[in-house]
């Protein structure tokens, strides 16, 4: 690897800084790659079709450092001997591949993550456990060129599905980066929400082929009464055509049309909930609704088809994903109470429309959330399950379980609760059956009374 000398790098840094106009100098981060790019070398993702016309030192000018890619950025190319500027190339993605190169040095970084708004973690409010008497629930998480914030979003989502809604971990498929909890920033071991190890189980790499294999594996299992939750994260763009998701390890394009064609191969099922965080994700709304084989479908996205999605000010999360999952969990990642109760109809459930409405109201002002549903029934989809139950069910469960909820860690509590699930499910079924009998008896009695 050929490295530019310090004298030339100093002149290049000065020149790059002077190229910033007064409006952009306080909102553009600059970093220089000490490695000399060889003549003809491809710069950034192949689909950008940007090349070094001669041996060059590259300065990366990030014009929206807290936005996900794609977003406006520039490659400033300089002669490694004379420090003369050779080119100023508009781009949408960074000039590196799988991970940040060690030769990259930030030298003008006015945009830095702010301090986290909450660091102390508390137990979220106790919620009545979701017992599912009929139908299974499945989930697929996908993130290609993951940053740590994308992994954090998915961890929050994974914990919400398993802890709040009782999803079976074996029914959740997670495809991220290189198949581990590593990201472009390196290794990750502790989730910032409660400072405990990541619980999410990564099943494969963030590639199109892995997502399509997950769909294929689901085909023989997905039944008419089942629900599927699909969450996509990391980066995306539309690059002058249709919206796409990025793939590991080279920012590859997973086009909305191809993604949705694969979804269309699924057998008929009860419900599909999709939540997409990547830039330009709004371009997936209509294709997902058109291709879904579910009886009811809902989709929420962080951005329109032409806009970027944004990280939270502290850089630990993506704003929209964090807030959508917070509505579903009834608490933020730190266990803190929400800005308002997302359950606006007070039925004890967070429907798809309510989760979107909450995230939209408290949204990062730079996000442009979009929403779509196949019908009013699509907006009423709930990550739990619909079943008839008497009003005192949750009251009795609360009295029995809440002391243990506060004694144990979240992971221990929910692991023990899963062991009780078969018995609770059987009890719920018996209550449902008896409730239907009572309904029939009551209906006949009412008709008799009214008839007289």
C-alpha cells in the first residue's frame, strides 16, 4: 500500500478545507485517506461508476454525517506529489467497502454525535404477557452494510419481539453484515440500552441471497393464521431508478422490485407487518402492498422514496426505528416512559397505525416517514394475536408475575416466562372455549327475553 507523504497530506488538507463555502464549512466532515488511489481504480460502490483518472489522494467530504447512505457527499482527488486538486466528484456513498480503512484520518469534523439523552436503564413498565392460542409468528431482520446504530436498532426490535410479545427466538431470522455482531466500526459486545451483552442471534450475512433463503425456508412453515414481521435496516438509495437496499460487503443493490418479488412467493397468511429504516425506503411502500400474499398488510418507512433517513443526535440509534420499536415496547431503549401513550384507542394493544403515528409525531425533523396499508384491517394488525379473553385475565397474571418481573433481569424473566407459555396457552384456550359457550348461552337467553 503506497502512502502519501506528510508534506503533501498537509497541503491537501488545507486545500480541501478552503474548498468549503461558508454555508457548508460547519456541516461537512472531511477525512483524508493516506493510501494513494491508483490510476483507473474504482472509487466507492461499482454502480457509482467513479474512477481515479490518475494516481490520487482522496479526501471524503460527507455533507450529511448523521444521515444514512445514500446521501450527498463528494470525493476530492489530489495529486500526491504537488497537492493540486484533480477532481471534485459528486457521490452518494462512501469510498470504502466492508469497513473503515485504517488509513482514513478525519481532520475536520464539526458534526459529532451529541451526548446520549438517557444512560440509566430501568425495567420497562410491566405488561401482561401475550399468549398466542392460534397461529405462529415469524420475523426476518435484514441489515447489509451495518453500522453499530443499525445493530442497536435490531437488538431493540429483537428484545421487543421476544420480551414484550413472546415471539419464539427460533422463529426470528436475523441477517446482518458478516453474520456476526460486528459492523463497519468493528466488534460490538454490549448494547447501550441496558449495558448488557447483545441477545440477538445473527443467523447469516446481510446479503440478498441470505434474505431469499430465509423466505424459502419460511414457505413450508407459514400458515393461513400466521403473522410475519419484516424489518430492514442499514443503507439504501434510489440512484436514479427504483429504491434499493444495500448488501454486504460492497454496498450492492437489492432492488425493491426483486425484494418484493421474493415476498410474493410466500403462501397466503394472516398478516404482514413491514418496517423499513433505510434511506429512500418509501419507494418500497407500494411494491410491498402489491406483492404481499397476506390477508392484511401494513408498512412503515423512515423516509420517502427520495430522501435519506437519519441517525439520532447521539449516533446510537436510527431515530425512526428506535421510536417505532419504543411504541411497540411501551418504553424507550433505556426503559424510560414515552412522550405520550401510543395506545390512543386504549384497547391495550399497539396497532400498526399507532406505532407509526407515535414515531411520526416524535420524529427526527429530518426524517420523512411514510405509511401504507392494504385495508383498514391492515392498520389494525397487532404484533400479538387476536383472541377472546375475559377482562380479569391480565389482572390475575399481573398479581402472580409482577413480583418476579422486578426481581429478575429482563433476560431471566422472559426466559422463565417462555417455559410457562405452553401452560398459559392451554389455559387461554380453555377460557376462550368456555367464553364462546357462554356467549352462545347468553345470546339464546337474550333472544328468549326479548321474544317474551
